[in-house]
């Protein structure tokens, strides 16, 4: 898993951005208590305005496998990476979050009925 190239704690505070669900102090506590990498990425995504994510981070945030991400890109159904250097690519957090927001929710209707 790749490492995020900035300090999420200072980024949350510096951004001064608090969602309606939690204050900046509560977000700081959430980040501090998050035990596994998936929860840290989710907490980070809710309080940082913009960041460049490597493929492992994108896979962790979206829940998609790396091959699925590249397949979706090839079919123009997922944001393309930006070029950081000659060999390094990354995705903008805002574009990944926009893609997530554009997904349809599962319907609430049951798929099968009881006899």
C-alpha cells in the first residue's frame, strides 16, 4: 500500500473544513483513532480539500481492484490519472470522490419475496 505524501492531521486543521456531521476537532479525533488504512483513507477523504492519490489509495477508497480501475478507465467510466513525472501517475481526490458520488445506490426493494 502506498503512503500518502502529507500529514492528514495538519491538512484537516489547515483546511479548516468541517462537514455538517463533525467539527474539525471531531474529524481530528476520527483520524487519530482510525485503526486500519481503509478507515484512515475514508476519514482523510472527508476533510482534505485536494490531494493526489496513487493507485493503491484509489483502490482502497473506492473498494475496486486495481485491474477493475484500469478497465473502467479504458471504457471511459472512471477518471484518468494525471501525470506527476515521466513515470508517476496519480488521481485527484476530488475526481475520485466525484466518481463515487455519481454512483447509483442499490435499490431498497427486496430482490426476492418470501412465499
